[in-house]
C-alpha cells in the first residue's frame, strides 16, 4: 500500500481492489425509519426552544423591571412557582 515517495498512502490500483459492503434496500429503509424519528425530534426540540426563548424574552424584562412579580405568574403554563 505504501507506494508514494514522500507521503505514505495507497495508489489508485490498491484503492480499486478494496471491497465495500453495500447495504440492502431493507436495511437502508430500516435505518431511514430510525433516522427520521431523530430528525422529527430535532425539529420539535428546535420549535420548543424557540417558544421558550420568546417567552423568556417577553417575561424577563418585565420581571427585572418590577412590572411583573413571581406571584403573578403562579400557575402560569401549569408550573407552580
């Protein structure tokens, strides 16, 4: 495999002789189904993160400015304070 003069590496004919596994369409479909769940969860997490950031950006200045008190938020979104 070591055929290069300066940097060790494979040459073209050595690479062409390598064999690579080719997954079946069933295996590809199974992987796709599993990966799709992760992609959907990622999108849901990004959406939820965006909503939480908007809620924070809306409430935090009011809390810091004294316009809103923690007592006022008790039970908001079903979370006890």
